[in-house]
């Protein structure tokens, strides 16, 4: 039975494909002709993929081979999520220092690298194959359908223009696949942007949250944005951290008279990890391509659902430069709950409110918050 939510259905479809082509996984799931993907199936899929990924990086990445050998971990010893949690983290510094050693293929197979400049002027690089970027487009397309993009809907994309296969291009293609019509304007002068919106009359605007928040504040006293007819604004978290709070959401929704949707996607994840549905009930996660954990910053131990800590993810399907237990430094929490949008098997995460600069920062505060949450649950 297909999920009624297009994004969840897309994740389920990827699992069905795995069942179809992978005999070991077929036996593990024992689906017996049923098409339904349950929460249990999703859990088994993630573990199966993690085991495959660990074997893959051990065989092909010089960085991971060395890391595993130093910690005396063999791929065949990883048989449960608990076993997997013994593997050391990959950090932003590891990526900065070893992009080519982490990679599992030669540069011939890489279509596009994304870079982010560090404070010391060095560049952090992440490499993607064409298949990986096509899959990113597919995942964004499914997410856009979930937030309401349908046939012939105009979507104005206001990310800064980049080289080929950059954010703008990926989202443009995703809008087309969802049946809509993309209009890319770039992150231009705010008044010029409003003029473009008046010309194109988009149903949806999609861009980075710093640009959209600043633009709203700059132009809302000069224009009645509510009259522009925009139904949804998707605020995307770019590579640089910029907080998106509930008061900012209210400010934007009030100014435009529309729904403001929070989106999370880091460069390391290929720009697309999680997005809210129109019910704004947590950000639904792409669990076909990522395994997410939230860990205590001090002890590095995985936390229970609902507890706030550092978000860590492992790529489940990348072959070019897979990442194992990448520490995002973003603070959030995971939840497992059904949503009115139809999502019933996918986990969701809270919005990202803060970014950790180092291991010890804010841990005292996080511990207090987690304690308050537990007390509330008891009372
Ligand atoms: Zn939902």
C-alpha cells in the first residue's frame, strides 16, 4: 500500500527497489509479495545499509581503513546499531584535512565538488557523483510535492547563482520533476526581488533563510507582501548557520500571509536532509539516504528520542565520498511520531537552533533542557 505522503512514498519506493534487487535484503525482510513498508522494515533497511556501507568504506577508503584498524574494528563485527555506534565519528576537520583519502573513487567519477571556506581560509571539500546529485534532485522533488508543488505551479528560487549543478540548478530540476515551473532569480537586491515576484506571481518562494528573513524585514514596510499571493515560503538552512526561530517564522508568516516551512540540508549531506510538511510538525527525515543519531556532546553516547544533542549522520547510499557518523555540530533532537500529512514510518527532527563551536560548548545547558523534558514527561 503506498504512503499517502509523497515524500514518505519516495523513501518507501527506494526500500522496495532494494528488496527487488538485493537477495539478502529480500530474505531479511521476507515481504512475501506485500508492498507495504512498515517502521520495522525501515529499521532493517537502515541496519542492512549501514553494514554494507561499513564494508564499502573499509575496502575503498584509505581514511576509513586506517581509522577502523586503529580502533581494531572489522566490518564483519558490525551487526547491530549498538555495534555501529562503536565506530569513531568523522568530523569537519577530517574532511578538511583528508578529502581525497575519505573518497572511495577516483576524481574521474566525480561530477561536482562543493566547498565551504573555513575561518583560516582553507576550503572544506565534498565530492558527488552524477548519480548522487540526480538522487538529491529526486529527493527534493518528492519533498516539494509534499509541501504543495503541483502541476504548473510557479516556484521562485532565490538562492545565489553558482557553478553548474549548484543549489539553484538542483532545485530547478526538482521543481520540474514535481510538475512545477521554476523561476531562478538569484539572491538579488531586495526591491528587485519584489518586482520579480510581482512579474512572476509564484505560488512558492524557496531560498536561504538569512536572505529571506533579511529581505522580509527590509521590504515589509514598503510593500504589502500579503497581496503578492505567495502561499508557501521554504526557508533553507545553507552552509553557514543562521538561526530560524519560531518568532522568525511568525514574523514571515504574518508579513506574507503564507506558510513558512523550515528546511535542513548541509553541504556534507548534499543539501537535502529534512523538511517540514505543511503541518509544521517537525522536519521529516530522508531515511532512505541517511542514518541519523543524536549524541551527547560530552560523552558521545547516542541519546534517546526526544533528547537534545548533536546531530550525527551516516550516508547510506553514496559511493563517491560516503561519510560515517559525521558530526554536524548542529543541535537538534529526533522524534518518532505520525503526522497529519500521512507520514507514519519516518522519523522527524526538531529545527536547528544552535551550532556547536566545540565539544564542550552548551553541554551544561543541554543537560538541563533534557532533564526538564524528562520531568515534564513524568509530571
Ligand atoms: Zn508531516
